[in-house]
C-alpha cells in the first residue's frame, strides 16, 4: 500500500476544521463524534450489507451505538448492536443496544467462542477503540477467524495519519491495516466503493472499509 493511496483528498486545513465539528457533534444529546462523510457511508453500508449483528469496539458515551440502532430501524433492518468498552456508558436506553465491559486487546474474555458462534449473521464489526496500532491489530486478529465472506470490519480513524498525529498512536490504525492485509494473504479487500465514494479516502476511515472475501 503506497503512502499516496493511503492519503485523503481532504487538505490538512479543511480536514482540521471538519474535525472541530465532528468532535462537537451530538445525537440525541449524546456525543457521536462522527463526521458527515462517514455518517452517510455507514447508512449506505448498513443498507447494502444488511447486517443482523453489529459489534462496536469502543463505546465512548454510547452515541454511535444508539445511532447505528436507530438508523437500522429506519432501514427496517433487524439489527442487534453490541458495544464494548473498558467502561459501560450511561447513555440513552435502546432495546436494540447492549453495552458490554471488555478490553479491545482481550476480546476473547467477553466474546467467547460460544458467544461468537451464536451471533446472528451477517455480522459487521466497527473498530473504534484507542486507535493505537497494537489495539487495532488485536481487534483485527480476533475477528479474522469469525468473519465470513461478504462481511465487513470497519477500522476507524486512519485519518490520524493525515492529521499528522499517527506517531502519537504508534503509527495508528493505518499501520495496523497495512500489516494485517499483508499477513492475511488476500482474505480481505479494501472496499474502494466506500473509501472513495466522495473522493479518494474522503472518510475518517482511510482504507478502513474492509470486506472479507
């Protein structure tokens, strides 16, 4: 993966202005912290992939988990959202959302083999935890044996490289994505239809919409 392909068409100054709004954005009174491009792209992905289970790694205050559940309902999609974080948030109640306490680097302690074997398919995974390269790598390695052909794992915030702060995250999500794709021997593809929908990597999930082949 060349550095050019991993970059976004959004210039640095505009990117940081959009980020200000992204960090302030709230949904149903709860911080959501997703940019307008990915809010639109996730809607397309939910409608296309039609997942029945969505596992989110990294809850923060729970805004995105509730948003996923609400959008699925509007799409008449029977979706269960499971959101995992070190601390369970106190947030808007939703019958379709379950918050679980767990460590992104030790997902097997909460997502046991029996649990994973029983999840309703299709499965979709959203990795939005610490953004450290090692944490993202651990999430990718955990879900690799469980994901089936056509299912997605979305790695958030590869945009940290374009924000010039990836060094603060040991290379950040992009470093983990690049290593994982090299190691996984063609089991996944970057879905450029999502990454480049609004322009080359005009998404905070730079090269991060991964589809299991």
